[in-house]
């Protein structure tokens, strides 16, 4: 009997330990399982972003072709920074990014407020505003190149009916870059509008009711409720638009090819011209410099905007 009395507690303690071990194993399994779902995305990110980025940094220090490479150190960076039209391209890049992102913020918020109001056929209007986002950028560039042709283009013909003389919008150095920027805004404002619509719809209606009870107008509701509480949407639009503007290439190349002369060149179009000329190491160094420029602009801006976000 004494042996049985001693064995009972030991067996109970062993079973309790086993149960704790099983629960701990299950808890660890549940904790690690969600991370396995990240694995495919992590592999794609590693293969298509991190590895090419590291390889680009190396090849920026070489003169390379498809079959061989020669290490030249920082010569490619010095030669690229010595390009005579780089200063124009850098200025155009900043102007283009500033104009397009600023207009997308203003127009996106205006359309967002309009398309969340009690407006008839707002579903159709939302579709029309978002439609240009779905169209190929190259197709948009070719279409607007035809529309903006001097004399024969639809824009100049419409102006002629109003008694206004048209001009060569893409062939004039004073209007080429601005014309492309406006086309970029037309194509991209739909995405900004959708982001603002999502932000405005998420604002509790009680805030607007409180403004109405206090005798406030629609302007007061916009100024004191919509504007501050849609700041996360504004943050997203600014970040996406600026990154796209600083990296702008396809629309500019389709419509002006950096012309007339070099007056509408951006950093990306200068890089492509070097690549066309066969200077692969030089163009790779330009891509690295563009990466550094985008990072230098966006990192502090992201930090500052992120600190000022207001959540409803």
C-alpha cells in the first residue's frame, strides 16, 4: 500500500507535465505558424528586390557588358555627375514630382469630398475618375501626343474654336514638362481619389453631426473634421505621388523623349539615354544615384508626415 500511495502522485505529476509540454508545443506552433505565411512574399522580395539592389551597387563600380566586367571604382559616378544636362534633369525631376504630387493631393481630396457627398450617379462618377488609372501609361502618352500636336491636335482645334491661338505644347521648352506633368495628374488622380474616399468614409458621422449642432457649415465640417482626420490618406497620397514623380520616365519618354533638346529630361530619362548609348556601367551608377536621391527625399519626409498623423 505504501508503494501505491507514492506512485500515485508521481504518475499524476508526470501526466501534468506531459499536458504542460503539449500545451507549450501547441502554443509555439501557433506562434510560429503566421510567420510561415510571410515566407513566399519574403522570397519574392529577396529575389526581385534585395539581390538586384546589391548586384546593382556592385556593377555601378564596373564597366560591364553581358559577358564581362572591369572594376573602375567610382569613375562611373564621377562621369555621371559630370553630365552637362544632369543639372537640368535634377531640377526637372524635382519640379515634376512637386507639381504632380501637389495637384494629386488637391484634386484627389476635392474629388474625394465630392464623391462621398449625396450626389446622384456618384458610383458612375467614381468609375470615370478611376478609369485612367487602369489604362497603360504608354497608351496614355501616345494618345495625348496626338491630342497635343500643333494645329492638327484636338486641343489646338478646340482652342481655335474659342478664338485662342494654339501652340506646340510638347515642342516648346516652356510648356513641354508642364504638359507631361498635367497628363500624369490626369492619369493618377483616380488613385488619389480612391484613397481619399476610403479615408473620408472611415470618419465617424458623429463628428459632422456635432459640427451641425454647433451651427457649423459644410466648410466648418471640412476644415475641422475632414481635413485633419483624412491626414493618413494625405500621407499615403503624398508618399506614393512623390516616389512616382521622382522616378518618372515612361510618360516623359513616350511624349517628349526629354526634348526639345534636354529641356524636359529627368534623371530617369538621362539614365536611359546612357543605357541606349551602351554605357551600362554609367547608367547603373545613375540608377544608384537616383535610388539615393529618392531615399534622401522620402526618408525624412516619411518620418515627419508619420509623426503628424491623426487617427479618428
